[in-house]
C-alpha cells in the first residue's frame, strides 16, 4: 500500500516521524527541517479526513523520563507548521482515552518514545558480558512486543516517515508493523523519496556514475566503498582518508591523519578498482598546514611528499581539477563526506570545488544525491542546496542503505 493510494477518511493513523529536532538551552528549536519534512505526509492524512497520532524520539534519554528531551517543547511549533492545534499526552503508554476520543482532522502527539527502554529494546542496567544478559534480552524483546502492541492499539493504520531511524529495529520503527496487515501500513512520503533516491544511485544508474567519498577515515566508509566498487565508473576518495592511501603506496605524509592498520586495506581497494575498471581518483596534491587550525601557515604539496611537521588538510588545486573532471560529465552522482577540513574556511576549497562540479553536472541533467551529515553541511555552507537533485535527511540510515543493507524500518512495511 502506498500513502497516496490510501484513503484516510475516518481513519486514525499512527505516524512515526523523526522529530528529533535540535533545541537550544531554552528548549527553542534551532532547525525545524525535520518538522517541515513530515508535513506532506501529515497534510495528506488530514486532507483526506483522517486523524493523526504522532510518535517520535528525541535525543538519547536511555529509557528514562528526561525533561530536556520532552517532546512537549515542540508541540507549539508542530501546531503552527500544521495549522492544527496539536494535543499532547505525556506518557506514550497511556494514550488510550485520548486516542479513542480523537476526531477527524485532529492531531495527538505522544511523549518521547525513548522514555521507555522498550522502544529501543535493549536490556538496561546489565552488561553484555553478564551471564544473565541473554535472558534479560529475551525478556526485553517480549516487553518490546507488548509496547509496540499498545502503540498499535491506538490506530487503524501505521505510517513510517522517519527515515533517520529506518536502520533501527525499534518498537515504533519496525516491531509495530507486525500489528497491522499489509493494506494498513505504509511508508510516508519523505521515506518514499529517500527510498527512491537510494534506488537511483544503486539500481537506476545512468552512466557515467561518479561517487565522491570523503571524511576523515577509510574504516567507517569501507562497507560503502565495497558496494560502490561494483557500480561506479569513477570513485573519488578524498578528505582525511587520502593519506592512508598515500602512505600505503610508500608516500611521505608528515603528520596527516592516517589509519596505520588500514594500509593493506587501502592497497586492496586500489587493486580492486584496477581489476574492476573503476577510475579511482585520489587527491594528487594537498593544501597542507603546520598545525590543525584555520590560522595555520599553509602551503601546497604533493599528497605523497608532505614535509615533516605538516599535515594534509584539503585537496590541492590539481586535485580539485581532477575531481571536477570526474564529476562534470557524470549522469549519476553520490557524495558523502567532505574533501577537506571544510569547517575551517581556509581548508574548504576542495569541498567547494566538489559541490560546484556537482551543481554544474546537475544543471546538465545529472541525478545527484548528497547524504551523510557533513556533506549536507557542505552544500548548505556553500549555498548550493537547491542546485542538487536530492539531499538525504538520514545520516546513518542512508549510509547503511548505500552499503546495500536492507533497512528494518522499510522491510517491516514492505515485507522484504
Ligand atoms: P566523517 O565523519 O568520517 O565523514 O568525517 C568528517 C570530518 O572529516 C570533517 O569534520 C572534516 O573536517 C574531516 N576531515 C576531512 N578532511 C580531513 C583531513 N585532511 N584531515 C583531518 N580531518 C579531515
């Protein structure tokens, strides 16, 4: 069942949203992207004549009631965004009466699901090494089912629109789906867009396909690199991981960031790219600095000949040209992770060059997907958010999807 096919008239929908919005110390929302992201789904339900029960987590209260993570702080903002006065229940397990009284066009928000350990389903106060851990885990799984069943009892249908937590098998993201038949559970519109975006870069590939993987370490990106190796034409590996690759090939990298236990892995990636005919593009030169700060003294050096006491902080001018070349003619583009320490303005040129080349290729008809925290921050910093095809809202979830993993939140609905 898809959301647009479903007629919500007279129905109560329990909707898992990601309202884990950042708040300042006074409890004011500093970025309402996540609330705005859920609006198309919520408006469709209300326009059909349905009622909504909203559920979300906020922060990491670890199974305990924690005032600073109370969703009550965002009720007014959600009311304003929706144009409907949102009701609130301060205990997600005690909403039977309020849910039963809910009428068409009304919206009820439940308190933070993670005030209960059952939401995440991990046993509390017991270490994995403890002999009774397995038993505690079993007991927790059983009470997680009860928790999900109670949530399900509030509504006629279930919608999951929280892509950010789709890689978690939690009560509200996956287990709850077992209590609805296939005709009464569906992905929200935001989730649908995310799934389509991932599909565009993993399955509906238009060639050439260029992936740009940056960030600090190769170890955290290896699953994605492995999966992409079978799909891309050009693979740009940039950012801090550059220096692990340079050292692996006998280069001098000064005090650049390096994972010494991943040198063999770097050599394997280079060999695999060669064997598979993937054009692997590494930063041949770097902007180097004499310390890790924006005010450091800078110079340009070959990435494999960085003097002692200096470190590679950003892609150099030749590298930027090579990156742009591999991006400009692409028809499918995926970018995750900055090409340098972009938080410091003096080391943002590499990431900016990547963003600009992606914007240009997108104007020329390419499909471009940007995802994973820092690269999203990059396109925002350079004011290019509206010049790319899609910016994913899910950090970890997107990365797992690109690794080729099935996300529990999606599988629970689609039955895969
Ligand atoms: P990740 O979380 O692995 O995606 O890494 C993102 C971080 O990598 C950003 O905070 C960047 O500042 C950092 N980064 C990028 N290039 C470098 C570099 N050459 N040296 C150190 N850190 C880097």
